[in-house]
C-alpha cells in the first residue's frame, strides 16, 4: 500500500491511512532529533525541487531525509536551473527521475504534483502546489491536534483569517471532514471559505460560519489562525480595519476552554502578538517542529512499506 | 390561413437526431460535437421549441452522419437527459438518453486559471464525474470542482 506511493493530495487518503501516518510520526518523534538508528534511507537520494521559496517545508523535508540516513539534492530557487530557459515541468521531472529515488516538489501551479507523478517512476511528494494541495502540512496539522489533545474525533475546530486563499485551511478542513468533528469558519466577508470547498465539507460534518471570533471562542478546542495578506485588499484602510479584528489577543484567550490550542501554519505577522507565545494555549512552534517527524514517517512508509 | 401544425424541421432519412436539449444549449452541443462552419452535411437546428417534457427545448438533426455513443455521451455535459435517435431509411433504429461519461478528457478547459493544465505543459485536461444531478465534475489535476455554468463556459 505505502511502498513507492505518491503523496499528492490529502484526498487520496482514507481516515485509516491518515491515522497510520500519525501513529508512525509518533514513533519517529524521538528520532527527529537524534536520527533514526536503522538509517532506513541509507544510500538513497531524494530530490527537492522548489520552484517557489519556502523555509519550513524545505528545511524540514531535508532534515527528515538526513535523519533517516539519506541524501538530498535539488534547488530552492530557479535562477540556476533550466526552468529559466523555459523547460517544462514534465521534462524536468523525466530527467530528475533518473537521478533520484524520490522527488519532493513545490510548484506555483495547482495540480503540478499530480502531473509530475504521471511522468516519474519514483514516488513524488507534493510540498505545496500553488493555492492547491499541501498534504504534508495537512498531515502535520492533524498530527498536532492528535498529539496535543489526545484525539481528533469529537473536537471543535475553528479556522480564522484568510479562508479564501489559504490553502492550508482548504486542505486541512477537507481532511478533517473525514473525522467526527465540527468545523467553524471565521473570516471577513471578502475572505470567506470558497463555495467549492464548503460544498465538499458541508456534506460530511457540521459547519458554522461566523464573522467574529468572540461569538464562538468558548466552544472551540482548536483555533487555527492564518495570516491576512495586505495584497488581498485594494484599499489599505480596509485591510487595517479587517486585520485588526482578527488579532488573537491574550484577553480573548481567557474566554476559551482550558485546553484550547492555538495553531498557525506560520509565518505569522501581526495576527498573533508575541505575548501569546508564552500562553499555555500556544502550539504553533510545536506544530512547526512536528514537521520533521511527520515527514520522516512518510519517508519511512514510502521507502520501507507498512 | 390555417395554423401550421407540422414539425418545424423535416424528418430526416438518415442521420442523428438530438432531441430534448435544454433550451439555449444547442450551440454548445454543436461545439462539443466539433460541428462549426461548413459541417459538410446538412445540420438543422431548432431553438426555443415547445416541449411537453421540458416546456421549451432545442433540437438538432444531423443528416448522413451517425454519431457513436462515446461522442454523444460527451454532450451530456451540456445537455443532460437529451434523447438521441439514430435514423436510417426514415426509421428510428436506435434511441437512447445520453449519460455523462465517468472520465472526460480533452474537451473542456479547467476553470482554474492556475491549474497546471492551463500553464503550457503538454497535457490534456481530464475530469471525473462527481455527480450527475446536479452535474458536477472534478479536475484530475488541481481538483477544482466545476458546476454546469463553469462547464459550459470552458468548452474548448
């Protein structure tokens, strides 16, 4: 099932498979800092093709490969590559396929990883395709909820901020709809969750939309915060007004449940002020740290099977 | 003068009749069947015709051309429920209702401008059928779901 499998979209996985990754990531946790004693990727070469800049995703993937005993080659910007000469993605993939045992791809076009998986014999892992899928981020988000709260089923999970363009929100909310959860979407009118995403989720789990966090903060187990980007607003004053409404202040958190956790895919700007970092609710740095064991778990499953 | 009670389009001797096309969709059906300009055969089109079943409908009759069912099922994307009659010697030899295929390749453009299939890669668009009623398809690559209005706007 897992051996040589492509990781393209969270929609390709069943709930049981998601749980299998989560449990494997938990096993990997101690090795994320010390390295896996069996070096499961020894002698293996993994390509990281990053057509768009990234900090956490690329570094955590590379760290995961090294911790598993493998080697990495690739690029993190396009200046020194044939892409600037106009090479198509499918041609690049055909070539890199012969240089490595797996390909990790980030690309600005949605569906790029699916296309790559059709041209590669080696497994392709999607590290984010434009505003589309980012399955490893989704899996690490689910791992964070599971690890920090003990389960995913039964939880009430709220998303706040830019729900229109935020791919992490789209992907995670779709994945969570496989579980027994309630989802809450809190955003300004301009940045509401797209119809086509809501349509898919609505069929499976209870969904509630709200304009402000105060309305629902007391109900939530998880508050997943995303950045509201200035460039989404034609009028800067409108941006300031809206962005100010969705700042997670410590006073707001006092109204939340004792075990409420705050997550954020990072980078954050002003939406979570630094004074929240020391709050017992803050989990966003821990969430980012789970990127390595989660990606180690996927590599282990792909290279060694179940 | 007596009120005309005959059909607006004559019966055909041989060919394909596409009936019960939702009103206003006849030209999209022709586009899907790749019939434009001089089709090389006689094509009659009736739009905004009274229909017992639909209230109003469009009808297309293509003479001397027997379309196969794969070709015809593609039109279900714009004319779900249309009735096809294959005619020979003025007799209907086969009659069926179109059904959208489970996979559709190449005849639609993905409505998502940022989809990899719209970026100059050498790849054909591909969609899978999510639901027949209401009609909904999903891009195999970017996973964007498209409803009937988007489908019609994106016929290649």
